[in-house]
C-alpha cells in the first residue's frame, strides 16, 4: 500500500523516488488538485503517493481547495497513511521560525468548507476527539527528532483559520489566550476527511513566522515563503525516515473509524448516494 504525502512540491521532488507514474483519479467530488504521482521510495520497495495540496502552480486558495477529491483520490489508490506538511505561524515565544511541530490537537475556525464526504441521505457521526492518528503522531515526532537537528515540538494545538488573509492582531491574541500553539489554513477539513476515509493522518508543521501577536511582528507572504523553503530540508529528512521506518501493520483505531457511525438505515440511503460513498463506507452497509 502506498504512503500518502500531501504538501509542497519542493519536499516531494527532493525524495529519492524511482519508477514514477501519474494516475488521474476520477472522484465523485470533482477533480483533485493534481493527478496522483506515485513512485517507489529509495531501496525500500515502498510506494509514495503524492498530491500537491494547492495544485502544481499553487492555484487553489485554502478555502477553495478540493479537499474531498484529494483524500478520496488517495483512498482510491490504496493509501492507508497520510503524512502532511503545513506552513504555520507560531503563537508561542518558544516556537520560533524554523521549529517543526507535530501537533496532536486541532481547533476549527473555518467557515466555508465541506468537511464530510457524507450527507445527501446518509448521516454519519464520526468521533474526532483525537484528530490526528496518535500512532502516526508519535512516529512522525520520533522521525523528526532522529533525522534532523531542528527544534521539535511534540504535540500541541493547531488552530485552522479560513484565510486566505492572515490573522488580525485581535484574533492572534485570542488564539494565544486559549493556549493554542500554531495557526494555519489547511489542516481542516483534511484531517476530518482522512478520518472518514479510515486513513491514519498526521502532519509536520513548519513554523515560518510569529503570526502578528509579537511586538513588531508583521506576517508577509515573502517571509512565509522564505522560511518555508528553509524548513523544507528538515521536513524532507523527517519524511524520508518516517517512510523507511513506518510499521507495515496498523494497530490503531483509524482503520475501523467508521464502524458504528452510520445513523441512517441502509434501505433509506438513496441509491446514487450509496454508490458515491461505497468506497468509503460500503463494508458497513447491510445488503
């Protein structure tokens, strides 16, 4: 089974891959950000399935990203684990630019995004207390610590804002007052959809700035891009180690995340809807 990677093209292009191919996946949720690129990683025999989150030329804003199509496409090619990378702002003095954070919690401040595969005649109530797969969080954090000399924060809360604007000072101060650690724009609904697809999901968040809470701090696109580029090498090294050392078998609840979550009797689900969600939840519907 391939290991999924969602992030920037710079990190992916630096990975040692061979026998690379593209798969164009048609999904019931529209087109993904790009075709899924699949290649064999180094000498491990393991495959990596990559999707550039914002498209090949960064065409999609955080609000308009085809999140559902992206996660569905990875599910369709057999991905069981998704490693993501995010550029984030720091809400803590002790998390300066260059720090790599492997968060274990999320707070959703988005407003205009479809955050579920379901609806249209099927209701699914998905537990989401631990939004990142705990096993994959530990594995990624171990990989970052072992493979890089970057400062690492194991755990923490990622607050996801709508964007595409950066925070106001009032918002930034509010996020800090809640005890949250980093702020970004793309973890939601990606994490929610990965759980609905029964995939393990975790992210390496590279700190690029201090958001706008810090005195004399002003976030600019130039600063974000420059620091994100600096973080790429460490993230790439961590991802490579994570791929090499990821256990073959899963022993977490993610693989059965949809069990007992469907609240609609099978006979009441419209045929068109059932066909659309069959890849995701078909095994839990009575024939």
